[in-house]
C-alpha cells in the first residue's frame, strides 16, 4: 500500500506543516499495517485540513481510520 500526503499552506507555517506531516506519517504507518493485514492493496492520499495542526495524534488516527472505513464502504458499494 502506498500513502501520499497533501499538506497545503493553509495548514500553517512551514514548521507547522512539517509537524503535521511527521505526525500523519507516524499515524498512517500503524493504520497501513492494519489494512495490509486485512488484504488491502490500495493507494491512499491524505489531505490535511487546517484544523489538523492543533489535533492530537490520537485524534488524527481516529479520523484517518474513520475516513478510510468510509472510503472502503463507498468503494465496496460501487463494485
């Protein structure tokens, strides 16, 4: 599975964007491990919103898992 990040200037300064990117990469590693164990082989792009600069890592992980769950449901409904 491949994961890409989109962290635009609306998230904040370069320091804030880099901090968000590091936290999202860390969170995504754990989520991707779970998805790979479930047999998924998709490509995922994560777009950080401005509110992500103030979110905790735990909240980012919950939101990422929720978003991926919804995406899998939508993808399953289309097939």
